[in-house]
C-alpha cells in the first residue's frame, strides 16, 4: 500500500470533486489518470477490478471508487478523507443553488432558467437510460426473456408504483439470483440488501437511504426513487421544483447522488439537506470500508452477477419510465419544444449533458424575460 500523505489525498480528491463535471464517466477518468497513469499508485488491473466491483454494489459507483482508491493509499483514514473531499465541493454548490432556485420569491430569470433546464431533464434521463442498454443487453445475452421482463418491470414500476419501485428492483434482482442458482453455478452467498423500516428515521431519511443504499445501477436510477416521495405524499416540492433539483445535480460537479440534498433542502432547509446527504452517502463509506479487501471475490461471485443481471435491466427501465413521467409534467409549449431540442442535441448531436442543460437554462431565462409563461 503506497504511503501517500493525507494532505496530498485531500488536495487531489478535492480537485476531482471541484472539476468533476459530467458525472461518473468524468470521475472515473480523473481517478484513473491520477492513480494509475500519473502517480502509479495503483496497478491498472487493480483499478479495473475495483471499478467492476463498485458497479456491482448498490449506491453511487464513482463515489465508492473514489473512496476505495483513497483507502488503497492510506487505509480507513484516507478513505474517509478522500471520500469527503470528493463529495463536499459539489454538495456545497448544490445546497447553495437550491437556496436560490427553490426559494418561493426567486427572481423571474431564475425561475425561467429553472424551467428551461428542467424541460431538458427528461431528455437527459432518457439519454442516460439509452446509453446503458447496449452493455446491459450484451451482459444478459444468456437470459433475454429475463432482461426484457426486468426492463418492463422497471418501466412500469417507475410509472405506476412510485416509492415502491425499490421493491421491484430488489425482487427482480433476486429473480436473477434464483436463475443463477437454478443453473447450478455454485452455492448461494448471503447477499442482497435489507429494507430498513420507514418509521425509524422518518420519511426524508428513508428517501435518502433508498438513494444511497438501494439504487442498483446508480446515476439516474435515483430519480424515480426520489420523485414519488418528494412530489407525492410529502409534497416537499412541486414537479417543476423537482425538475430544477435534478438539473442542479447534473450541472454541478461531483456525484449525481448529491441531488438528494436539494430534496432535503426543500423538505427542511439546510438541516434537511445535510441530513439527506449524510444518510445517502453513508452506505458508500460503509460498503467500501467493510468490503474493500474482498472486491475481487465480489466481482467474481456468480450470485452477485445474477442479482445485477436482474436488477440492472429493471433500473434502466425505471430510468426510461421516469423520463416519460417527467416529460408528461411539462406545462408549457415552449418547454416541450426545449425537450425536443435537448433530445436532438443529446441523441443526434452527441452533445454533453452539462452544456445542454446550461444552454436550456439560458434559453429559458431569455424566454421568461421576454414574457413566456413560467409558473
């Protein structure tokens, strides 16, 4: 294990947390450039194995990878320091922007910019799901019918079940485990998440826990897990404010999971944002600190592979389902036009998510100031 100074870890992981615009692909590339290519702290095979194991875990894979790389350098202290330095820059920015964009008395240009960026969010969600389909389809080549059933269950779960979507992901995941077992690929390992009771930490804590501990597939899978709680029974935010929150999570650096802080802010101000973020990110630290030494075994475990073989397609289906749900909530014709333009830019023009959201927000601000309906 390299003996890297904690101050160096703090500096490098903070840099990645500040500059990591673009989500997990950017984070992974920056971590690899630092740890493998530039400093040679990790062997390439170690990094790739860790990435594969993190992708099999529930929760945000790039956050777990950042924590794991720091753990390899200075053990538990390095993991805690590196993880916090990776998370806090983007999280601070999300909370600050939430105070601006979610305020009831926000200026017109702010509300119009949020409406413009929010109109592009369904396109971003659909694009995220579409990009995940090819690899997932190839991985599930041996069980095409299971893949299609799981994908369909995810779509329907996002559209119809709301907060119970997490039960669909877990159930379909265990269906994959049972198929693996039926194929006789070894002895069943004691894996799979437990569902925490809703009454222990309260509705906001339960929402954050689902995002951090039960979101198989990461990224936009958190959107359907958050939306029903935030917009539905608890009424922490309107549909338009939720679109703003998702947009904020996309245009800021750091992990996408920090979007939950915007939901927490809407629910209970700064205290709610900090509570939601703490609960959402805590499982990543627990998972890495508890299982970092066994990542190679986890990666090769056929039952972990079987679980993800079921839960993965369902998570992708949920992303596609929530994209349709978010699109149905756009209230103005100019927002629908923005959605179409964003889809074209992402799917046909191959533009990045952050530029598309920023341009959509700027166009929305101009249209709002020109008199277009915003509220």
